[in-house]
């Protein structure tokens, strides 16, 4: 009987434990913003405003911004034609996640070329 009780406690403990886990990142509406980009209801400025507020709140509370969120915000800024804000977001992504440097540098080059009248849409 003692062994059965241990097995039951172990099974219950293992099944409950994952529910207690908390993500280290503050995802906010990041995933929804990516989804919205491909729908008819997409509102560029609203998405920029929401993500900007979330990033500021995460920084203010000492949370961790997830990988890609700042790059996505930079992409949205580039779609809006705000090259300086786009580059700033891309640089912040690169600082937070150095492994993304090569790709982010490519994005920065593309955005700056767009401003200079070069390569079309970023």
C-alpha cells in the first residue's frame, strides 16, 4: 500500500508541476501581432503602439522581452516608413540577442537602402 501511495503522489506531482511553470519572456500580443499582419483587419499604427507600450512596460518591470519581438516592431516601423525607429528597434534586438546580429544587420541594411531610394519594400 505504501508503494501505491508513492506512485500516486509521484504521478499527481509530475502532472501538476508543468502548470506551475512560468515563461521567462513577456510575450504580450507579439504572436497576435504577427497573425494580424496577414489578416484584413491589420492596423499598422495600432500594432506599433501596442507593441511599443508592451516593450516599455516589460523594461519598466524588469521583465525579459522575447526574441524577435523588437525585430518585429522594427519591421512594423519600416512598413510605416519610420526608418530611424526601425533601426533603433533592430539595434535593440541585436543587443538583446547577439546571435541574431548577422540577420539583423541585413535588415538594417535593407531598411537604410529603402530610405536612400534603393531596394523597394523591406
